[in-house]
C-alpha cells in the first residue's frame, strides 16, 4: 500500500513538472517543431460527437448528407457531427445568442462581417479557441496548416494567435459586374468598358427601354462596398463607416464625409429614382443569387471563374467583369473561417475533423456537392454534373480547401491553376496584418453600429435622398462617438505602420 501511494505521488510530481515545462515552452508560432506533447493522439474507442453551425439555407437533404458525412468521419477519425445551417438573414443574431448564452456547440463559421460571425470581435472577446498548438509539426492539424496558403494564416491572426481555420480559396475578393450572357450577346455589349457606377447609365437606359421583364440593377439591404471602386476598404466593417485606401499611407477617413462617398450615394439615389434599382432593395434580405430571376446587373465579390458558380446559382449563363483591383486585405483573408468554441470539451476531435475537411477529397466533395448518385453525378471526365433542382448545396467559401474539389462540367480544366495564378498576382493591401484593438472604443462601436443599421440599407441602395438623410446620419454618428473612434484607429494604424519594416510600408 505504501508503495502504491509512493508511486501515485511520484507520478503526480512528474505530471506537475511536465505541465510546468509546457507552460514555459515557446508556442507562439505554429511553425515550431519542439512541441513533442502535440503528437497526434492514439485512436480512442469512444466516438466524439461535435455540434457544427454554419450559414446557409437549410437543405431538404441536409440530414441525408449529414449521415453520410458521419459514416466517413466514424471510419476515418472516429468522430461524428451534427450539421446545422442557419439562414443567411438570421445568422448574426442567432450565433450571437448561441455564444452569449454559453450554448453547447463545438464548431462555428465566422467571417470578418459582423452579421456573418464577427471573427475578430469574438476572438478578442474570448469566444474562439486559440489553435496554434494544434498546427505545429506532429500535431493533429499540421497537415491542413501545410495545405492552406501561408498568407491566410497570417491574415487570420488576432493579437498574434490563430483562432480559426481559413478557407483555402482566392486570397483577394474584388468586385465584379455580372450580366446575363443572353443580353450581352444580343446587344453586343463590351463589358470591359464599364467599370464605374456612372459609366453604367447608358446601359441601364437601354435595358429599361428594351427589356421590361428584367430588373435593371439588383441590390439588397447588405449591398456591397461600392467605395472599393476608388480603392477604399473598411477598417473594421460596414457598421463602422471608417475606411482606408488599400494603397495609400493609412489615413483614416469617414467615407460619408468625403466627396467620393457623397457622389456615390447621389448616383445610387438617381438610379433608384429612375427605376433601375429594385423597389425592395432596402428590405430585401437575400444577399445571394435567386434562381431564374431576370436581372441585368448584379454586383458580386469573388475570384477567377466565379461566373461559373454564379451561372449555376442563377439558372442561366452569366458573364462577369472584374471592376476593382485584387487586394489581399484583412477582410479578404478572414472571408471564410471555421472556428472552435473556446468552451468545447472536444478540441482535439474538432481539429481532427477540420484537418480532414481540408486534406481529404472524399469528405470535402461530399460536404460541397452531397452524395454522388443522389445529388450529382460524374461525367466521363470525372466532372460534377449538377441537377436542375438541387436538394443539397454546400456553401463553398465557408467549408474547407477549394483545391480538393472536383470540377463541375462548366468549370475550365485549368480552374485551380487560374486560382493559383490569381493568388500570386494579388496585391497586399497597406492594412494587411492590422487588427484593430476595440477594447477602448467598444461602447462607441456599439452605438455607431446601431446608427449605421438605421441608415445604411436605405442610403446604399439609393432608396432615400442623401441630400436630406446623409446629414442626419453623420450627425448621429458623431453623437455616437465616431470622431473618438477615428482618432483611436488612426493612432493604432500609425503604430502599425511604425512596426512594419521599411520594405513593407507603402
């Protein structure tokens, strides 16, 4: 008995010593190779069950696909998941409720957008689990760390730590004008000539006159960052209308107080008054493409060959023209992330699932396309043939490594080579690597967000006259503390600029 007590005490001392050493080890970088304690664990007989939430309309066959996913996961890593989709328009509020209530979940989609998960804000508030220790050599996430472009890992760091697994996709997401191919061919339109809002007016007039069945210019309440046409991007997101040009000297501007911002809103309002923009734009929740809806111009953000996916979603062929530069920004690198709940009891299983999703073509294609023979077939070239009516659709940018996916029939054979070339040519923004510290301005940011949500959709869709509504908006923003936030963010950006090497500064 004394020997057993002595042995137990000795083991406890050894364990305490090891834990102390772990706390002192250097784990700041996932490139570290000294973390022997992170070696992949031995398989367990116990199946870990994970609860996973992502964005998108729930599919009729979601449960059927979930069962097939679990068959593969059980066989390969002894894990199962409960796969949940939350509708687009409900996502921000629903996940806020899940996080703030301490609900039981393991993995959740997030992006830089507040209404798509607010990746940075929740990381700073402690909602997501830091994942760096799982990404070092020998750890269960190292394979996906190697598979995903390093620039994504740099882009998703918050205060030096990685809080989510970025989708390995296009590094930049410029704006595109999207047109129905039928009308472009019918009127012999050279779409390369139209790259500003103002340049579109003659086309809009022609379509309104000759094609009454078409919505001329389709917008929704989220709209898009039209200010990107002049190189501006959000420092935080659209709920805080402070911006920096992607290629300038990091000077913060209140975009609605600039001449360019005011002119943009004036143009949009003129188009709305002329009947080019759909009447329900300010209240329309649907930010994605509605199948078979006849629309002449739709704005979209994406990468190379995006018109293939847009054609599939729309139900008829579309062509697209890139109208902004391809900048790698904090928002583009944080455009699609799968995060692990800081409260999860299944961290290792979460990482194993995410690792498989980013390295295993069988699982990745199942999550995107559904079950072969049920939701798609393969042609003689091993390309995916999608049915006209779909009962399951993966939301591609939210879920894992693009480069594992089978091509669809409409995809060019060199699609992934085009993506690689696009990524290589994308230009780093002057803000890349900057993450705003919101701790001293959180109250003001909340008030500013409330004001923005009151005015944003009406102004950015042209629904209201900016000559009367914009002064009210700016006045309420200032009452909410916009000038204080602007000053603080400028200070932080100045410090960020000083911290960069001379070669990194613009």
